[in-house]
C-alpha cells in the first residue's frame, strides 16, 4: 500500500541533503546471483549450527578459566563507539547524535512538566536514538536480494533493528525503528508497545534535518507549516508542539549550531546504567561493529584479547592488571575501522603510502579512546606496535618507556597475527610462529622473558584462547538470517506479522 508513505514525498527527499536521501541512494544495487544465494543458504545453516554449539561451552567457562572483565562501563563503550563510527563516516552518526540530544532534551522536558503520558525508559531512549543509524554502516551488497520499494522499511533501518535487537539490551524496544516514516494513525493499529519511542525519536530526527534550512532557529516565527503538518501526521502530534515549547529562545537548537550538543550527549552517555551482563553485551556489540568493515580484524581482536589475558595469568599479574590489558587489547586496533578495506585485507605487498595509512590505525585508535578510558589503558593500547629497541611506531618508544603490560600486549598481538589466517597468509604452525618471534627477540624487539614463558606455555595459551572465544561471540548470525528473511516483506504490517509469527527475528 503506497499510501502508507505519504508524509515526506519522494520529491522532497531528493531535494533535501538528508540522511534519508543518502540511505535511499545506497539502496541502488543489483541482487546476488543464484549461486550466491545458494552459498548464502549454506552459510546460514552453518551459522545456525555455530550459534547452537556455543551455549554449553559458555556455561562451563567460569569453572575452568579466569574470566577477564571489561574496565569500561556502558557510557564509555557508547562514547568510544560513537567516535569509531564518526572516524569511519561522520554522516550517519552525526544525525543520530543530534537526534539523540534533542530526544533526551524533549523527554526531560515532558517528564519535568508531567506531560509524558506513556512509559519511556530514558536509558533505552538514549541508546536507541544514538544507535538508530548504525545499519547505515553495513555494506548491504552481499545481503540484499531484491530492489527496495517505497512501501518497505529501508534496509538500513531493518539492519539497525536486527543489530540492536540481537546485540544490545534493546531486545524489545528496537522494533520502534521499523515504524520509521510510517503514519502514526496506521502505526497505532499495529499495536507496537514502542510506538512512542519511534514517534519521539523520528520527530526529533526530522527537526534536526529541517533546522539546517532555518539556520538552527525553530520557533513560532520561523515555523514551516507544511513541515509541522507532515510531522504531526507521521508521528504523535504532541511531540512537535512540545518541542517548540521546550525550545523557547532556541534553548535546544542553539546547542546544535554551536556543536555543544556533542559534549552534552557525552554527559547523557555517562548517565547510562546497565547491569554487568548488559554492559558486556554492549562491549561485544562495539567489537562486532568492526565486522561491518573487516571480519578478520574482529577475529584478531578476539584472539589478541584472550592471548594477552592468558599471558597475564602465566606472568602472575593481578586480576586488576589483567583486566586492564584485556580492555586495552579489545581497543588496540579499533582505529582500523577507518582504514581502506583494500589495504586492510589486501593480498599483495603494501606500497609505502599504503603502509603509512595502515600504520595510522594506532593514532586514529588513540584519538578515539584517549580521555574515555583510564590513561593506563590508553597507553597500553596505543603502544602495541612499539618495540624495545625503539624501531616500532608510532612514537619509536624504547625499553625504558614500555611497561610489562605494554610488552605483554605487543607479544599477544604478534602471536595472534601469526597464528590467525589472513587474506594474505595462512595460519602459521607453532614452529614457524615461534621461530619468527624468536628472531624478533634476537633483534631486541620483544621482551625475552615473556617470550620464553609464551614458548613454554604455547599450547596452553592457544587452547585457552579457543575455550574463551565464545565469551565474546554474539548473535551476528541471527542478524544476517533475520535480514535475509525479513527484507522480502512488502509492507510494514507484513513485516510486523512476520516478526510476531517468527518470534526469532
Ligand atoms: Fe595494530
Ligand atoms: Fe593488532
């Protein structure tokens, strides 16, 4: 039913430099061939098996191994994730951050004045509004089976929905994203308990796009009646009126013009409260966002994190020190998200220029996490390519500057790089791995004592990493399966029916 999408017509979308226009332009594609679809089906079956086989191992973990803890809380994780996405492409996270800031301001105003008629959880509102555009970062070309039509939820929002539902504590609330651009009156008939999240967030998103035209003024004198009417039809009509009231003197929108909203949103992130399991879920989600760019980098981060944890145990570091190294290991290569994937996964030898770009991942990463984590964790994470003889990068630090924890992460990183398969090399066997590392010790690059201990416990380290790996595994397989199944739905009601019946998406 094409009438379902009446508020913001195609002509307007084309003339607006907006997120929506960008999203739609990304949806021009050719679907995969028959063979691709068959191999995709095989992949789904193996992913499903993988998901099932993981659960028993996970429950055994606590009995046999030290379980590293993340030294990051939910607010720190979301702030790091925001910066990672901004480093990759600021466009989509920028509109989400502006929307999130306005959504929280509006929510607080409604709450303060007793005008909030429905239950909206502030925590979940912050998380959902900051992350609603995350699906825009996914390259859909290998997943999409047929061209989109105007009566469907855009694939980017469908992916955001599945990603947030399966990988974050937004299991239920995420479905609000499916009501994007769907008339409020029609949406009510779908009986989604989360319609008000959608209405509040998307009203604010529309305002954020609109006020670029009015130079960040949004008051009674500058109102575009046509815009207001469209907002009131698309979403709960009270939100746009209340926003105008809350924005008196442009109190909210002036912060968008001055970019102060960015730091105020940091404060909102700091106020996030999730329990330990939910926070760990967010940590995993942050790591798996790198999968949008490079699966092998995610695999590498997981091995490095657990190799370093095991080496810390062998070296008798305290639990606190071990957790610091684990957290640094999780963060050490996040600067790679902005590196050209051809360089990241290229099979050939890199040119000098490409090598420089590759090496820039350390400083890019440090810019992302420095100031959010403790300085100690930021130091460990940003020194993983430094060597004892001063020939490393980016700073060319030498032995005196490098702590025991720094040295452990460097060795764990190299061990992971050698033992994991990459596009440009196979997984190296034990003898070859140790002989390469030995030559680095001989060149006075790596710490000889830690290397000696790694050599003596090599099998234990590798085995323990494999046992721990499921700890950081996510439901990414379900996201892909869900996306392939649901993106064939021709309308929003059909999508809701499929979700309610299928239960698993
Ligand atoms: Fe690195
Ligand atoms: Fe690395």
